[in-house]
C-alpha cells in the first residue's frame, strides 16, 4: 500500500503533509521537513507545531504556512483537516515520546496516514491500542526507522538473504553518541530535558532514543528472530533518571549470538 497524492489541492501531485510538533526549539521536525523537500513527493501544508497555540502560530508563520491551517491542538487539526477537501493525506508526528499515541489515534480516526517517530509509545498497552486502530483504519502507520533505507543496508540484507556470508554466527551492533556526557538537562536544554525525563521519554533513555535504531538496523539486515536477551542499562551521569549507556546480549533463533552497545556518553562520538 502506498500514499498517493490526490488531484484536489495537491501541488504537482505531491502528498499533502501535516506535522504535529517540530516548532520552536525542536530538533527532529526540521529534519523531517528537509527530508520531505529532498524526497520531493510531499507538500508541507498544515501543522499543530507546539505545545501552546501561541507558539504553534509563531512557528507556522516562520515556516510560511497559511495561518488558517496552523492549529492550537492536534485534535483540532485532525478533525478540521479530515473534513477538508484539500486536507492533509499524511501527518508526521515528531513530538516527545509521551505524545505519540494521542495524535496517532486522532489522525487514524480522521482517515489520515500516520508517520510516527520512534519509539512508538511509552507502553505496550498503548502500542497494542495503536496496532488495533491502524488495522481498523486501513491506513498506513509508518515508524521512522529510517536507517533501513540506505543502499548499503539494503545490500547487506540482500547478501545475507542470498547466503553470501554463510551461516550467521555473530551479530554486533553499536550506536555511540557523546552529547549527554555532561548533565546537559540541568541547563534547561530542551532536547536533553525531555529525553532524560521518564514522564516524557518513557522507561528508556538511551535505549529508547538510539538503541531502538541499532536493534532495528540489525534486525532488518540479519532477518533472524531474537529469542532471548538480557540488557544492562546504566546512568553514568550523576542524578540522571534514565539510562545513558546500554549493553545488550542477544540469542538468535539460529543459534547466533549478538551484542548491542548504545551510548550517549561515549566521548568523541558525535553520531556514530
């Protein structure tokens, strides 16, 4: 199934895209908008861009959106865009983790395809609710594990599937960063603040932020189920409430062994 642009109100046949989050002080929303422009299959036309209506309006104005399509809440956006003849066809949800499930459910109900950042939710209960809603809606529900799109990743997967590497015995994955090597959250830095807050990030810090990417990458390339794992989650920075370093041991269905290391306190690694 693919998202395809409609004739009504589309610009050059592009998919009309909306965004929840990604306004003032945000990081990943700008990356999504840049990727959408580079992809050239989307037109960004609407948004509920911040946690308050005032900030959302300012953010929309700075991005050149029609003020009538800049909304104070995601519920208002879902309802109004769902009723428009030229309403958005897909929405990108780029909020902190605890604000993924609510918008996703609202837009699925409105009949709009959803592109959601990872981790999907902060609880299994929410994830199962989203799964049921997505299946009922018949709409695409995409989670942005974007590294699977790289040509070399696709090549590695194809080589393993073809048996060119022989039987897989050992799988090693790593994703080190260093930006949280100091207590950045104590300075009020927005990205560090919510990512180290269990009420907004969920139960995982580093493991949810980048460990999920590492696991997904290995899972996609190797394509062998993990049947057992054990994880050691560590908070090296004093006072930090969530993990900033993680080591995971994995057993695969074919007998292979795996290790995953993800860290946000690995000095000298910007985004390796």
